[in-house]
């Protein structure tokens, strides 16, 4: 293991999820947006392998290192693995940024079929788990999504106490792990976040999908940052652009949106009818994988606190492995319906419940839902806590410390 990585900070949320598959005949793939810590999860996996299988052979291929530039396609990959393999004992193959190797899926499938390999990979684009790869490796891989730091990880990484100041810092700068290596200076941090925006958009969207209208992509991302948490559709964006005398078809916009989701940069959340369980095809919300990247696009504005809270709550549920929808009941909306393994959770978000009318609106929408699944309202009221007609009211800080 690399010397400078011995003191990395563990992220047990993900390591615990992958441990049951260690030594099993399944490819373990850490996926997620660039710079969320996938490489370090692979290093942590390597440390776990050395502990559990001290006599094993480990082949580690890091496509971010110049030493491995010669591994460009499936033939190069297979040749290198064969040159490194020794004897018949179990070999652990770890590949960082596997999508950079053309045709890698054919080699991985071959190795799994032959046996004798335990394979671990990282990847920064969801499209690598679709199409031919999904067909070739059907039933042979497990995906573990790595996200930006959650709030409790953020406190651990920065070695700070839970406080209102810590929460506001988290909402402002986001949770990209590398931030702990930077001076805690606003200009330095946002310069770094801007560089990550450029890298993700250029490498994982523009280059991968051969986008020509780069300026429109950049404007689209800024527009989505500005309206975070609002219902939107490709058609509504196209109509808005027409009002600005810009003509972009809804099909092109739809493609661009899917590319941004594929790069794990944005998360698309569809609407679901609470009573009939119907998923609406028109109108969805987009939330950022990392709030700091959003602010690096359009600037940090405290007046956007409602959007930050909603994005933050979504991401926390997302990290916990929930499938999330926007709830619709007639003309009323539930911010989030979160489903996981047969369980369900209804969540309303607000900045402050400043008066009784606001409380009745936020809690009232939940009270109209007649099933027995948990319901909650989350805000930043200093006196948040307690119950309102049986529904708990959490401060955002307390909610973010909960692991459901």
C-alpha cells in the first residue's frame, strides 16, 4: 500500500456495505462523482484484503498514474494481468477508474468465468454499468455508490464539534474529502471547487458524450443550480429558452440532463402519486451531489437556505440507500418519499416554522397521509424538537446525525 495513504480516514458506511462480498465471485464496483473518495475506498479495501488475506497476491492498477498509461484497451489489460499473476492462489485485482480502459468489461467477465480472481474497481460514469457491460456482467457485480461526505463524516474529517457554525460550514463548502487538505480560506476553497466543476463537466460529460454546445451545457448547469429543488422538465427549460430567444429542443436538453446524471453530478428525483403509486413522467427535481460545487457555479447566497436544506436532506437520504421520490397528493406536495427494503419515510423540509399557519401547512400535508409509515418535518428552528400531533420535528443538525 502506498506509504502516504496509511493514515487515511476510514469511511465505515461504505466499507461495511462491501465487506459481505469480500472473497465472493462478484465484481465490486465503487461508483460516484469524481473526487468523492472512490480511490481512497479502494485503498481501504486493499488494507482490508491485506488484513484478511495476508498471503494473497494483489494487482493494483491506477489509471491516474503515468505508470499505467500503456494499459489502454482490453488486450493491454489482459496482458498486464497475466504478467503479474503468480501461481494458482486467489488474486485480488483492483482497478481505479476502470472506465478509462476500452473494453475492460470483456476482460473482467473472462476472469470471473475462469475463477481465481476477486475483482474490485472504481468508476466515474454511470454509463459504464449500462448497455453491453450490464449484459456481459449481469448478476456478476455489486455496485457501491460513494458520495460526498455526510455531515457526521464531515465533522470527523475536520475534527470539529457539532454546532450551528459547523452545519453552516458544511452547507456552504459541501463535503468533498480533499477539502481537509486546503487552507480554510473561502477563495482557496471555491477555486478548488471550480476546478472540480470543470473537470467533471469536461471529462465525464463533454468528452465522453462528445458534446459540441459546451456553452449551453455550462448555462444549463448554472440554471439548475439557481432553481435547485424546483420542479422542472426538458420541455419547461426549452420553453424558457424560447422566451429568451434561444432555441434548443427538449430532446437535446433531455440528453444533456441524462449526461449530468450519468456523471453522478446531479441526481434526478421523479414525482410519485402518494395514493396510486403512479410515477409521473413529466416534472422532476434535480439535486446536486455536492452543495459546494453548486455554490462554486453561482456563488454562495444565504438567501438560498431553503434550497440548501432540501438538497442536504435529499443527499442524506440518498447516502442511506433510500430510493427517493417527490410526493404528490392532489395539488399538495410532500418534499420526499424515501423507500428502502419495504420501509417508507415521509419528509417535509422548511427553513423556519415561524408561525402557526406555516406549521399547519408543513405538518398538515403529512397528517393527511393515512398509512402508518414514519413522517417528520425538518427545519433550522432553534427550538426544533418535540412533536406536532404525533409527527416529530427535527432540527437539521439532529436529522443529519441520524442513520436510519
